């Protein structure tokens, strides 16, 4: 999945791009975001120990363009992500901690290329201790709400290593289709690796007909 990078600028809420066509973009309260069991919120100082619990694990970063996070780099890791809370310009991204019962159990990212294209790349990383409970799917569905309802995106997509069957299954659960499989298209951790692309259009998303009561989701 795409590896979250540093913040571009600090700011509260989300700034939605103006779509090239169709309904106009919107600026809403945006963050934090609550689902049935999770809180998706900006990172903050104090998250370091929870993040180290999974980002320091080889099995978590195996298919990511990242290495296990060393303890002495955790503070900088959090600091780089503190302001990643809006999409207001080309190549902006939003990086959120996923909290359950007061503990950060993962992180998610949504980012764009050219705003005029209205394309949103999504990604995630979760603590294996919480696997099998549907948390990743719950958080990823909220990323689609963010992409299509709040930001007015036309298409959401994810790129994964095809060996990462857990993420491939998650994409399928979200209703995303497999659009491409590139063979040995990158040099990845000492060997040639493949890439698969999954995507979903706003018009294909089951909840695209409504706004999912945004005022209830951001409280």
C-alpha cells in the first residue's frame, strides 16, 4: 500500500478540490471521523509507542516501501504526519491514525496527484494483533466516504503487491475491481516485484447516492 509521507502544511478540516465537472467540491468539518468502532484522527505526540508496536514489525512493512521503524525514529515519524490533514493542492495527502478503545491500531492515507483529475489513492497499515476483526475494512470504507462524499473524487484506487493477499481481499470486499497487474515493474527490496491496481468509481460505490449524514459522522 502507499506509504504515508510527510505533511505539506498544517490546517484544520478538509479543503475539497473543485471538480472539473459534476457537483462542486465542498469544505466540511472533516476531522476527526468516527465509525461504529473506530476513531480516525490526525496523529499527535504521544502516539509513538502505539505506532512502534506495529510499524517496527517486519511482517507489517513487508510489502510497503518502508523499513521497520526504529524506536529512535518514532518521534520524527509522528512529527512528519501531524499536519497531513487537508487536500488543498496537487499531491496533497491526509494521513490519519486509527484509534480503537484509546489505542492507535493502524494508520490510513488518502492522497491525490493532480486535483483536476479527481483521483484518490488510498492505503493502510494495521497492527496484526487486531487482524481478523474487520477493523481494516471499517477504516477503509471510511476512506471511501472521505474520497467520494467529502472530497468529490471521481475514482479511488489502491496499488498493492499481489503477494499481499490480505490487502487484495480487502480491496475486493470494498467493491474495488482489479484493473491491472504489472509484471516486474519495480525493483523492490532487492528483487523485481509486481504491482496490482484496484479501483472504484464514485458512480459504482453503493453509497454514492447519499451523503451518509456527514454531521453525524464527524462528532
